[in-house]
C-alpha cells in the first residue's frame, strides 16, 4: 500500500505542477528567485521592486512586453501574475497568444457577458483571464488567486505608485 501511494505521489506530482504552469513559464507558488530567473532568462529586466509587486519589462517589440509578479512578501512566493501585451499587435500575434494560453490550460474559456472578459478556472480558486481594450485588441492575461485577493489589492496600489513615479519623468 505504501509503495502504491509513493508511486501515485511520484506520478501525480509532476502532473499537478504542470497544470499550474502558465504563460511566460511561471508557476503559482514558485519562489520569487525562480520566477525572476525564468523571466531574466527570457530577456526581461526588473524595473520596479516593492513587497507585493515586482514589475519586469522587455524590449517593446516582444508580444508580451511587461510582466507584473504578485508576490506574497511573507514567503517570497508567486501568488499570481499579469502579462501585458502591446494593443497594436497584429491580429495573427494576438490569436497566437490566445491559442498558446489555450494550449497551456485547455480550451475551457468562457466569456463573461457583462465584461467581455474570457476566463478559465485553474482549480483551487485560481483562474486566468484574458482582457481586451475598448477596440477589441488583446491587452493582458491575469493569473489570479482568489485566496490572495489582499495581495492583488496591494499590488494595484503599488502599480499606481509606479505609474505616478513614471509620470514625473
């Protein structure tokens, strides 16, 4: 019986970890150091560093040019992330990004009739959403964890702080 449980654990652990992998190669619960390395290996640079929010940017010619990491400051682990896209991406690039997201998480996306936002549940109160601007262009992917709403609220405040700092330049 113990062998069976051990075998199931060893087989199912990578499957459960894979299910939580997301766009940009990030995973819920991974350490900030791991997430940072993943992004830096793709050419991203950290441009803002606060307790709940770490912003990364890349050359604007990339499809996904900014990534915000929502961090649990007590554990330094990833609670969620936001991937920003250039709203002027060609339609083919927008479609390719959404198709990649569907490959990662299955095609079980539903549209909220009120907001027009596409979303897919990822289990354990987590979800990924796809948002579009007023012209229907892809704007961002949000990896959200409802159990960590406090961190997302705090990261929004930090993002406002970052925007204010950059408005002064």
